[in-house]
C-alpha cells in the first residue's frame, strides 16, 4: 500500500509539472531616454509634422493620404531604437520572425536623436568607445521588412564615425546651395531612392514635398572638443550601408566661455532695497573652464546651447545660415539666493513668440538643492538682461526661490508643445 501511494504521489507530481506553463514576460521598452516624432503615410513615406494628425477619413482609399504619427525612442539597455505608432497606440515589431518586440539596432549607447523637418529620415548619435558616430534611419524603414527583404540590422543604415563622443544634436536648414568648405554638394541617388528594399532618403525630395527649402545640416555637439560639428544630412544618407567611414565635417563652430564681471540680476520693486549695505547679488567669476556643450534649443534666428561646465548658455546667430553661425553674448545662469554658486545647465527650451512678441528660454539647473529646478530668461527681440528672471511677489512666498521654478521633484527635461483649444460655433 505504501509503495502504491508513493507511486500515485509521483504521478501527481509529474502531472503537475507537465501542466505548469512557464510564461516569460516579454518587455517592450527598456531604458528609454531620447524621443523624436515623425509623420508617416501608409506607403511609409515621411511627411512634414504639420500634415499630422490625420483628421480627414474621407480620403483613406489613397494610402498617401492615410497619415500616422510615429515616435522613435532610444533604448539604452539594448542599444536599439524602438518604434511606436502613436496614432494607433502600439509598439511596432520590426522583426516579426523573432518572439517579442524587434527594434532597430544601432551602435551602442544612443545619446541623441533628431528628425529632419520634412520627416524623411531620423538621425541617431551613438557614444560607444572607439565607435562614436551617427546613424541615419530613413522613415520608410520604420516597420518590418516586406516579404523577400532582408532583416534589418546594424549594417542596414548609412553611418559615419565621429572623432570624439557626441552630445546633443539638431537639424538646421541651410539656405545656401554651396557647401561650407567648398567641397562638392551631396545630391540624392535616384537609383537607391527607387529601390524600396534599400533604407534611403532624399533631402531634396523632402524639400520639394512640403518641407522647408535648403540643405539639411546636422549640428552635433562635441563636448570634449568644446565645439559644434556641422555635417550635411544628405552626405550621411549617401554612405553605403554597413560602412563606417569618418564623418565629413563641413564646419566646426568653437564655443567661447566669457562671463563679464559685475553682472547682477534685475530685481522687481518688491525686492529692491535702499540699504547700501545690502548689494544686489551677482554671480561669481568662475575658474578657467572650457565649454562643454549640452542641450540645444532652436528658434527661427538663434541656437541656444546649454553648457554643463561653465555658467553660460551659448547663443548663436543662425540668420545667415549654419555655415556662417556666429556666437553672440551668452545668457548668464546664476542664483539669487546662492550667489556664490557657479550655475551650469543641461537642458534648454525656447518658447514660440507669444502674441505680444515675447520669447523665453527655459533652462534646467541640475545642481540646485534639494532638486533640479528651472530658470527662465527673457530673450525677446527687445530684451537686454542676460540673467534669470526674478519674479515679483516672492516676499509673500518665503518657501519659493524668486528666480527658480521648483516642481516637487528634480526636473529632467523641458519642452514647449502646442495644443488645440476646442471651441463651439453657435
């Protein structure tokens, strides 16, 4: 009887093991950092973001009129770029033959991303030891390969090598048809453009189909060299996939660190005093430091560059084109309540012009305690004060710093967005 009971127990255990299903959790996004957005039609063609979202369903019989917003999100854990169809609310599996979510493989450590203004391609800067570079991800290759096409991997993308670790990146449209250094202008390859199996894009076609006219120039921060590098986006797209030659840098823009002495913040009337023994706080003169460019903010006429080593926000004039960018007097981050502290910045954002013609630059002060806060600068056409705005009414709010916006937790990034205001027509 004991042997039979033991055998029965063994059978029960074996049966239980056989019925237990091992389920592995398939994660989608891991270590998301940077994100860019592009507008894409049902044919896979990139469009200007002004064409999205698609509110017109009456023309959906035409694939070129069915528009969706896609987001590319860097995955720092897997060294990939995830693709999300924001319109449908789903993660795009770019490799359906493998269980789980397949993403776009790029070089290790994607640190910055930017999309061209007409949506034809996105660009990813990577920071791998010995393999610093930029990869181009044409918009028509943001989904799974079609039947008969090869799976996409690291060798599917045009890419080039940078001489040092890249920082942030942006795209500026260069109106001039001549290159910055007198080299030959890069033009699109019609044969590669006509081959749907090749990940390729034409910036000329982008300009002709509703994007702004001019050459698309990548401006890449090189913090270790205290400069910005300018690269023609079409030149990069023309690189043979799977190769990794040195990037052709058309221009280098060195950044200066100039902090004038005696500059103080402008106080509102309720913070001004007539006591001669209480001088207006002014920022200290920092020690010798080279520029280390960080985040970018681009407007129609200016490029604002945060600096993670010096108490300045670089201001570059872009009205004459990217080849002729010149550095203007910097904005001067400082702290009213801690005037001895050297204030640096990581991320910046520039507002659109308000109806009254005002514009503001917001910048994150990462070293403010107890948590990173946000400063605001008036950069309107008639503004002359390069220091953070000091808000009136602060004496009534003793727990708030007069020249900072604290939001309860450390600020990581700042951006401006538009939203539609619904209204009813009687």
